[in-house]
């Protein structure tokens, strides 16, 4: 009975926040190993058993690092594929918009229509050059992003 009184005293100190680590360990040992705990202490026993389970260290499996690196590598590859698809779609849209505008202009004759083939060729060249510059700019930005992703992948691979 003296032992139960001591446990109750330790519980009171625990709930007051004045218990030491050794006293908390004594409580944990008692509640996790005792089979005949008084009914009034059953909820405390459940709590300490749960805390004991939570404090158990969980170690990842042996192939965890390999699986993680593989998943990161797969994600990086998918990301690269998405950027390539995005640039391809953007280029296709730009070309289709250019063709659509050309047909629209040709179908709607207006006083500003260019009838001189050489001037039309020069304007088209300028428009295509402009589109090319924009796509090159996007490509350079994608290369920067790719370099950053590669650096991050190398950092993860080194860890």
C-alpha cells in the first residue's frame, strides 16, 4: 500500500509539473509493467503506456534511403518532362496564333494591308524573330530552373 501512496505522490508531482525525469521514468516503469493497478489509476496507466509507445524510436527500413532517392529522381524526371511538354505546347500555341492572325488579316482586307511581298516577308521575319527571342528567353529560364533542380538533387544524393 505504501507503494501506491508513493505512486500517487509522484503522479501529483507529475501533474504539478515539478517531477524529475527519474520520477517520470519510475511512473512509466510502474504503469507499463504493473498488472494490478488500482481502478482509480487505470486512466493514468493508459496514458503512460501510450506515452511509452510514442517515445519508442521508429527506425526507417534499410532501403528507405534508396527508395527516397529513387522517388526524388522520378519526381525530377517528371518535372523535366513537364517543362519540355510545356515549352512544346507554348511553342505550338504561338505558331497557331501566328497562323491564325495571318489568316485573319488576309481574310479581312483593310487599308493597312501589306500588298508588297517583300515588305510582308520582312514583317513576317521580324515577327518570327520576335517569337524566337521570346522562346529562347523561356528556354534560358528553364535551363536555370533545371540547374537549380540538379543542384538540389545532388545535395539530396550526397545526404
